[in-house]
C-alpha cells in the first residue's frame, strides 16, 4: 500500500467505487480506495439493484441517466461485461388523480433533460404487466429504460477500470483514525499503515458515522432494515414471452421485478425498524438481519390483491439487510460541512440505481470545485445544526413508510416536528397559523380562516388560493405582519470587512454606515453561488460598527463554508453566526410606516429612514435592528429581534396595528408577491448552472472594480453570450400553477424549464419564471408550458409586472 495519495476514499461499495472511477475520468489518477473487508460487503451486495430514470428533480433524473449510460457501456465491455437487464421497463402505479397529476408533471420535467417517461391508463398498465389487477387503479408512469444490474459485477468493473487508470484499491484494510493537519491535508490511519492524503472521502455506507466520528462530525444518516423475498418460478412469467416490467406500488407499499423465472418482491411496511443506532458489530460484513416476515403481512396482503398469482407462489429466499436514509431521503454527496478537503458520498438508499451519477457529480466537485448540475438537492450542507441522528431516524421511518409516495407541493410531513421554533410559534398557532418548515424551522405558511380549515394537497390551485389572495390584499392595501424564522445572519467585524466582501461579491458593495445593499457571490466558474443582503450597522451602545450578512435560511452552513474558505490569513475579519439567536418580523404594506412609528420612538419618515436604510431601535421595549427592505414589493420593514425579546416586539406591533387593520400573512403570500416583482429565490431560481447575466442580475455585476471571485471566468463567458435567459411568463390558465421543472416548448421543441410558478394576486396573472433559450427570451415571445400533461400557452413579459419602477417600496 502506498503511503500517500491525492484522494483517499473510505468504503468499497457502489459509492466508493463510482467515486474512484469518476475521479480517474476527470484526470486524477493518484487516488486510492480503502475498504475494511471485501468490495460490496456492506449494503451493496444484497441490493435489489433496480436502475430507474425516475426522479423528482432534474438533477436526480440527470444523474440517473448518467448511471444508465455508464451501465450500458459496462454491460457491453468485451473484456469485463456486467450483467445488466436494461429496458425491461417499469411502472409506478396510481389510484388518485392527484398522483396522476404528479406523474404528468414528472414526465414533463424529465423531458426537459432528454428523458422519456410516459403516463398510461390502468388498462395499459395491465397490458404491459400481465400479472397485475386493475382494481382500484387509475394508471401509472412508464419508464422504458427501467431495469436492474448485478451489484458485485458493477462495483468490480468500476474498480477494475479505476485500477487500469492508475488508482489503487486496498481491501481488508480497516481505517482506525483520521488526523487533519494545519494545511488541511489528512493522515488516514489504517491497520496496515498510514496514508497521507490531500482529500478524504467518506463512502462508508451504513458505517459512515463511524468514519464521521473520526473527523469529529455526525452525519444525518441512519439505516433501516429492508426485506425482500425471491419467489419460486411462476409459469405466467414464462408464458408472457418477454421480461416482466418492474413495478412500484404506492397503493400497497411494495415493488417487484423479475428474477430468473420468478419475482423479487420488496416491502416498505408501516411497522418498519431502524438498525444500528446504538452501534454496529465490527464483524457485521456480508451479513443480514434476521428475517421477520410478520412485519410485512399488511403489505403482502396488498401485493396479493394487486398480483393474485402471488397467493399460489412459494418463497425461495428471504433477504433482510440495512439500507441508509437521510432526513429527506436524498443522499449526501459533496463537501462535509465545517471541514476542509473532506467530502462524502453517503445516505444512498438507491445506491445501485443512482451510484454511477453520484460518483460522477462528486468527482466533478472535487476536481473542479463545482459540478455541471446544481447539486443542492444532494448537498450535505442543506441540513444544519438540527440534523441529529434522532431526527434523522424519525424522518427515515416516515420516508420509508411513504417510499413511493412523492411529496406534493406545499406538503410538510409531520415526523420530527416541531424541531426549531421561536417564542412566537405557539402564539401564532393560536391565531390560526398553518406552518411549513424551512431548514427545520417552523414558518407561517398561511393563516387558516377557520380552525377546521384543511388543504387538499395537489398540483392545482386549491382552497388556500382564496386565503392567500386575502392576505396579499391586506399587504397591498393596509398592513400585514409575518415572522421569518431561521433567516441566515452572520455578523462580520474587523477593519478588512468591506475589502473582503468586495472580493467575494461581483458588484458594488454598499459601504456607507446605515445603508443596505444586495450582492451576489459567484463561484470560480462565474456562476451564481449565493445571494446576500449586506447591512452596515453603525457603532452604538450595542457595539462597534459591524456588517450583517443575510441570506436564505437553508444557506447557513453553505455560506459559512464559502466565506471562511476564502478568508485570507492576513485579513482582519471575524465572522459570527447570529442565525439561531434572532428572528425577523416583517411589517409590510402602505400603512407599515404608521404602525412602526407608533410602536417605536424616532423619526421613521421617508426622509429620515429611506428605502435600503438600517437602524437600531426599540420596538416597544424590545431591542431591534430595522432594515428598510422589501420582498413583497410594498413598503416594508425587516425587524430583526433577539429571540428573548421577540414576543415583546410582536405584542407592540400588534397593538400599534389595531388602528390600521393589521393582519397576519404567510410565506405563500410572499411567494406570490415576489413573483410579481421579479425577485428570485436561492436554489429555486438562483442556481450554479447559470451566470448572473443569464439569471437577469446584470445590474449587480461591476467589472470596473478590483478582482472578485469568478470575474475572469465571467468575462470569458461574456464572449459567447448566454446559453439561457431567465424570463417571466404569463400563463394562459387559471387552474394550476406551472410547477418547478415543467418543460417550456417553442419552435423546434423544448426550449427551457420552469423554476418557480404561482398566481399573482395583485396583477391577476398566473406567473412563472423559466430559463429559456435566448431566442425565446424577448418580451411578448409566445411559448407553451407542459402543465400536468396539457400544453398551455404562455407569453414572455417584463420581469416586474407589478410596480416595475419600485415606487411603492420607496414610498
């Protein structure tokens, strides 16, 4: 074994083997994989190994498509062919119209990335899968490329190719410790000696937290016991004359695929069980958990009803092994939060089907600093300090029980809630607030008109539409109040703060005391990395002058890592997080100044406190920092309050607002209003796949200043012009919004993809943002959008159809 390598990957399952192989494809061959036992001896060896193209975001579809293409190539390798049953086809069943709407949307989304999925009715489901009954069935989603692969052969083939390129694979080499040095390099301690590495990758499967503990981190990954059995031969399969398609059934929580002359049948039972929370036996390798078919009796009854042939079929073998889950079911692939030169590729519950793509995107991140797709959906930093193993276990159980039931828009499932609250949470709940979650924080979604009000979840406008319209009207004509919990807030101090920010931000950095600015941070490829509000707070009795850096709630770990990684040793800058210490109350509407003036001493006139100002004040008796900014497009104030004083500030504002018709509003109303104003959401509309000119952020780029991160790459990109442009679309339907991911069509086929959509209650328009090809981006260009299976006409319009000159915000 060599004693040094550029990258050391710990773990020899599909995650580690794929990462190793793809690093060599990116040109890094001084790489090493270390496995405690044999390759595939963890969860990989007992995987059902299904390979589907279905995903709920374009990133997930794209990485699965990469996996399929890679596996086909490996299957056809004459020197080491891999057993891969490609193209058996697969059906996801549905028994509600809401599920069918979801499938229609996912088919549209997949089409935008070149993947063909088909929505079929119940009769066609039965024609393609002759073993199923159509009772209580509406239809399904057909994936023609669905299939399954041999797990051991796949991993051996990837490891073989990596070795041929110069990589090293060390089996039967347990890692005993990890030491990080001052230059952020690592020593990997093993039973066979130490290896010095520039970068370490945790690919440890269900042992990932054992490796994490060696780094001093805990990953939100737990394992669930998962059972499947193999049946005896079924004559109807042989009689079918073709391989039986794969089946995934959200109605009865099972899946099946053909295995030789019988079936492999897997279960997602409600009486499910976590595994290994209190430690894993060091000898557990190439091993299984005890069978427990009693747990799956309820699921099996549903499978019998859907596939009657099972009632007369014998069981040949039972497999019960651990598979890993994260808080939201998606894997953790990318930088480990709070660590330098440390990455992970863990939590791959569908590892064999997706692993080729995960290794591909991870290798790009390691080598190039970014992948060609925006990878936020799998970024380990999307979870922050609340992501304990206990919470992960609760969410994993919930996700396991709903394995084939996708999330509907605005669906916030109950497990692990409430996780993060403020002193106002019970008060707002008593006033009728319905909460969603943002990075674990409970946040007002809307206010229920009656205590028994319920929402019908789906992809179409529903009962909440009128509720949101009423809240928007309050903000537009009088004054509304809402709480924004979890907003990311860093305090920056030191003499070099503004020069540091000037290097990080691509535009002019606001430096005047008492003023606020908006800035965008780019990566080294010139693409948009982050969005930040910069507030310059003057010195006062609360402290010296300081800068507040504010960004999206989910960006806390992401932005902290980015800022600290680029802070020079000789710069006098200190960054301190205030995210969990303060909460924002947003006061918005034409009467908001009157309410604030009554609740807080001082001159709040337009002349004394104009738009984009910041001031420390008392709201009632509560200390507060007030910013004159707006995400609604109306006159508005962000009132930042320490959590211990939050109730006092809220009470003062509610009392002052009584005479002005103040009412509560929620995040749904905000989302409607920001679409009318051309305001973007980070990781919905602001993505690392696009530069600021493509994202419509031209006014925030300043080339005639000093160097900034991404400047050289952005100048180079300007030579070829934009590949896409973000536009606002007015849509010709009132029945449903354009869901994120929906395909936009123009002359010649698909020309773009929707990123956000909602009804604009002040403009009376069904609005959407979409990235489209430049020839479709001109105002009044006509396109169509695939909305739930139907082509709907849409027209390009100016980015801010409501108050385009921003007069109301400046009032």
